C-alpha cells in the first residue's frame, strides 16, 4: 500500500507539458482519413484525483476520437450485465503480442477473440451488449452508460464515424471470422458498425481524465459520485489494461511505467493509479503500435516523478 504523500500535481503536469511540447516523433493515424487531418501539435494533460480534483494543462477542449479507449468502458458494461465470468467464457483475457487488428491473433488463442481490448475482442464484447439490449435500445443504453463515465453526454463525431465506416472492411472481416468460430453474439456486421460508432465518440482530455478517474476511484465517478461498476470488477479491468492496453508494446510499457493504461489511435492515453488518481494525455502523433508518442513520454515522466508504478510501494 502506497503512502499518501502531498503532491503538487500542477507542477508535475506543467513540467511534463513543457518537456515534451516540442517533441516531433510519431505521426497521426492515416488508415482512418479523418484522423490524418487532425492538428498534430495539439497536446493536453489532465490528472483527476479520487477526490474529484481536476488538474489540467494544454489542450482540454478539443474533441478527438476516443477510438480504442472506448473498449475499456464497453468491457465495464459487459461485466456489469453478465458478471466477470463472461470475459473468460466468451472473449478471453490473454495478450496477443500482435497489432490491435491482427487476424492471426484470432487464430492463435484457440480461435478466440483473445481479449476485450483488441478489435476482435472489443467487437465481440459489443455484440454481447447489443444482443442483451436489442437493436432498438442498445445505442441509448450504451450512450447513457458512457455519459455517466464522462459526467456529460458524449456525441459521435459524425465526420469521423463516416470516415471510419467507409474504410473498415478489415474490421468487418474480423467480425465475420469471429462469427464463423462461434465467438460473435449478435449480427457481426451490426456489431462492427456499432463498435465503429463507439470509437467515433468525441472526447476532450478532461473527459478521458474523469472516465479513467472512475477506475482510479474503485468504480465511482469522482466528480458525480455515481457508482458505475462494482468495486470487485475494477481490478479485473485494470489487469486487462495492464496486459494489453498498449497492444503489442504493453510489456515494455509496464516495464518502463508500471501503470494499467489504454491508448486510442485518436491520440489519447489513459493511465490509472489505483485508489489514487488517473492521468489522461492527448496528442495525435502515434508510434508504430498506434500509441501516442507524447502521451507515453508525459505519462512516463509523471509516473516516475510521483512514484506511481503499481509494482513499487514507494
Ligand atoms: N476504431 C479503430 C479501429 O478499429 C480503433 C483502433 C485503435 O484505437 N487502436 O481500427
């Protein structure tokens, strides 16, 4: 158990901001045309504590695509509905060691979707939600749940959704493949489209901070104080983030930083310091695995400065 020490969050995020502001590494996702056009210079850092204090520096108004970070909250919702056993029974919880949209990954793990934080597993998890609620109600239910995490209604960025839906043949193929193996729980192309829409939610850095802050606070939104996921499920969500949140580079990430995290190709990364606070960073240029370069640098810096590594009791 880490000792609670007084922390000057403002000083640390300001340092991290100025240290990496001029970083030029990485490039925007270009396989989704809309993401390629987003201004690469944008950079924002937010910390949300368990008590609900919000610290921020840089860009925190611009709404970017949540992309794969949505997978975390879809996972939360599936556990709330079905219990945690559904993940081991119907999805899987192992790292693939392969890119987030890998087809061979599905073939490796006993022809399973592998885990809820890669595209295959996320679409399978989404199909659990849509089949549970039915097509008429599913979007409203999921939308309401996501809104509770952010503490405000989130809207789909229409241009992003159209751009992604027009170019997601690869994800459609993955969804069909899963169907053929019996790991899709609703119509595969419907689930793929629903997932694409979820990935197209617009969020700002602050929204992500509050959403992640809910996981840092044992499942209770630290700002609205509403419980969104049972406390006993939070460590399981964090375990999956810690195993696969940054895809095939998660092992190196945990070695360097030691924080359960999740990235999205829109440029966001969330990291959770359990029972203490969450860090959200946004900056569009990505490394080869699809993780924001500046966000990784900023979070590593903050984690080192604040002794946040979950494997250390400093
Ligand atoms: N919507 C994106 C996709 O399915 C999400 C990928 C990501 O953020 N890694 O390809």
